[in-house]
């Protein structure tokens, strides 16, 4: 094949496209948008994993009636606390932003 990539011995693949995009003045914007999307994605993921369905108003599962569904104990101690749902995605996004 007689192509520019063959003569220059450069592979034009996705890694080349990313390198080319990050070699311009727009690279800061690309990184900021990508980082913002990661924060939103992982914030939503964290929120959905941390939220327990037993504390939602429409929960009807029989296991939600057990005390272990809302009152949690720390292993190795007698300390207990009542679990509350944090339904705001922005709090989870702030947590992800701080820990990144």
C-alpha cells in the first residue's frame, strides 16, 4: 500500500487521534470535559451503590421490615446508627471530585 502512514512508518489509529487532539490549544477543554463527565458518571455510580432501597417510600420487600435494614452496627462494637439515604447526586459528585 502506498499511503502516507506507510511511508512515514506511523500508524493512524485511535491512539494517534488522541495524541493529535491533545497536541492543540483545545487539549485543556478536551481534558476538562472528559474529567467532568467522569465525575458525573462515578458520582451517579457511587450514589446508586450507596443508596439502600429499603429506605425508599415505596419499598415493600419483607426483608425491609427487619431491624438490620435500617439500623446498622459497627463490627466489634455495640455502636449503632440509623442509615439515611442521601438522594442528591451533587453530594456524590462532590465526594468523587474530592477523592479524585
